[in-house]
C-alpha cells in the first residue's frame, strides 16, 4: 500500500513512513489524528455541568424546536420498526 508503520509500546505514537508518493491522497485520507494527544487536555471548565433544572417551556425556542423534531423522528423510526 505504500505505508510502513511501527508502534513500540501502547500509548506511543505510530510513526508512518510514506514509501510511494503517487498515492499520497489516498494515504492521507486514512490518517487518524488523536487531537486529544496532540493538543493536550483543556483546563477550561465546562459551561454547563448538568445540575441545573430548566423547564422545557423556559428553554430557548430553537432548543425546543430541535428537541421536538428529534422526538418526532424517534417516534417515526419506532413505528417503522414495529411494522
């Protein structure tokens, strides 16, 4: 295929040497980059921790629309599975 990969230990990076350059587009489309290891962990806390209780009626209208649409799609999928 034109790739030679070696991995020494678990959690060590995989080193890839590209042997054939004519298939580089195909090779690059299959590369997986673990951004969590490249960038590192974030020290910024999450904005929403999940402890707040917001009634559905008080949520943003866009959120309500999305949730209603997802619920309708789930109900349609459930009904089609029953047939």
